[in-house]
């Protein structure tokens, strides 16, 4: 059985209690919550109460997202990261998520490495102090300041961040970045979503990201198969951004069908 998980972006209109119930009903191993949905984080409820509910259901609180533009480092960014870490600890999260700037700045490899390395070096003692890991997500968009996994691997090595920093393998962003090495041993979580619209990779955006099925153009099953073959055994978390998915009145059957499609694809390898 593949260890599936749910990112709250899958069903952003669900309150946290209903979201946890859905994850439990689907047999997920854990969940990711995020601070960029409408309304206050956890609906304004105490993070400790959320963490207790996660544990009571036998789930893992895999990560709390996100520090946006983490590699646009400043003292304000330090304060933002510290605040998120404190919430993550209170809620019993295993990690926080770090998202790079995506505004056409520091896109050259050398610049990407420099800004990412600076931020990772500054964040490392903070994360270790709080006993947290960080999931760092390269974004495949051409305007992103951290597009390539090899750049991230080099930055993690340069700051001695192994064991604290882990990569997010996002199947959408991996495809947009042109593929490349997968670094299964450095991967902490996999994000899955599919694209069905017949458009160029360079034109794909978050709103095109739906559930994975037989019409998927991103090669989700092949990507997951490669990760598993290379030794990855971590969670595979759904993160569709499309309004088509968000508007589903009954998301459980659609998610269950997508999970079964991926399971069957991996089993047939």
C-alpha cells in the first residue's frame, strides 16, 4: 500500500476537522496544513488542539506550509519563519515548508544557489533549535529562483543541512523543470497532481492541476515508480489546485479512484 497523504489545498473549503476525517477515511498516513487558504490558520483554533486531533486519528502532521519567498532573506523573513516554527511545534508538526521566490529574480543557476544557500544557512540553527525538519520545494516555473533539484542539493550540502532539509518532489514542478535527477534519498515528501489540458509545459499553471488519472500528461505514475525504485518510502501527498477539484461536493470517491489508479500503475511495473 502506498502511503498517501492529503495537503489541505486538495479541499480548501473544508474545515480542519472535516479535512482530517476525510484523510482518515481515505486511509492516509498524514496531512499537510497551510497558511495561505482563506480565513485564519486552523480556523482560529488552538494549534495544540489541532495537533491532538491529528494524533487521536492516528495520522501524522507531516508539514505546516509555508514560508513564502524563503530565499529572499531578511530579518523580516527570519521573524516570519520563527513565527511559523513556533506554531508548527505547538501543533506537533514534523516539518515546515519553504517556498522560493517566484518573481523572475535570481533565476540563473549561480544566483539561485547563492540566495538559497544564504537562506538555508540562516534557517538551519532555527530549525534545529525547534526540532523541526524543512521541506524545500523547487518550483518548475521559468521565473522561479529555485527551479532545479541539483541546485538545491548543492545548497543543502554546502550548509551541512542533511537530515534537516529535505526536498519536495512535486510531480507538476518536476515536469515543468524538464525532469532530471530525482534525489530519492533527499526527498521528504512527494506532491502529486495531474494535468489533462493539452497545452505546452511552459503554459501550465496551478489552476491546471487536477487529480491524477489515465489522462494525466505529467507522467505521475512513472515519476512515483522511479522514486519507489530508488528507495523512496515516504508520503505521497495530493496537492491539486484546480477549481474543478475544489468544487467537488463529494471529494472522497474521486480521490479514492485516483489513489487506486496510481496504486495499480505502480503495482504493474
